[in-house]
């Protein structure tokens, strides 16, 4: 990721605009790498990659409301309301 961001010189992983690739990266970062128990190990490693650190901060800022909603939701195994299937009659 560091090399990709350096070579492109853009704000996003595949160019100058947000794409599905950025959505995938946000999912990876928010759901796997920043989740306990991996976060304590990931945070110091991320500090060694300034472009990736900036990228992560950019994605977190762009999706701060959604991430805050997700982080503040209860921790049960029910899917988020917007992910539930509509009721069938």
C-alpha cells in the first residue's frame, strides 16, 4: 500500500477519486487491523508507513459518522439495521 500511494501520489489507493478499492481497504483496516486483539500490534507498525497512515486517517475522516455509529452500536451478533433483510409477507 505504501508503494502504491507513493507511486500514484494521489489521495486514494487507485487514483484521485474514491473507488471500491478504497471501500475494501477501509473494511480491512476498520474491521481487522484496528480490532482487538490485532490493534495493539498494528498501530506501531503503521507508524513506519507515513503514506498509509495518512491514507487511513483520510478514510477514517471521510467515514467518521459511519464508523462512530458502528463503534457505538451494541455488540450483539445481530446485523446492523440497514443490513437486515426486509420482512416478507
